[in-house]
């Protein structure tokens, strides 16, 4: 592991939970190699679902 990778890992470990989750989600979505538009539409559905849950 390079120094740059170690610094990135260290910064991520110190990051807020929402940043850690975002990085994990991005990695998961990129690994599945889905079409970009499909991914965006799915994320919009998920975001709306969680926003609706917050209102309850």
C-alpha cells in the first residue's frame, strides 16, 4: 500500500458516517457496472423512500 493510499484510508476512517456510507454505496454501485441512468433512477427511488420515512 502506498503512502497516498494509507492517507486516504486514514482520512476515510476519520470521516463522518455519512461519508463512509456514501463511499461504500459508490463502490457497490460501480462494482455492479449497471448503466448510469439505471443507477441514477434507482438512487432517486431510494432517496425518495428515505425522505418519506423521515416525514413519518
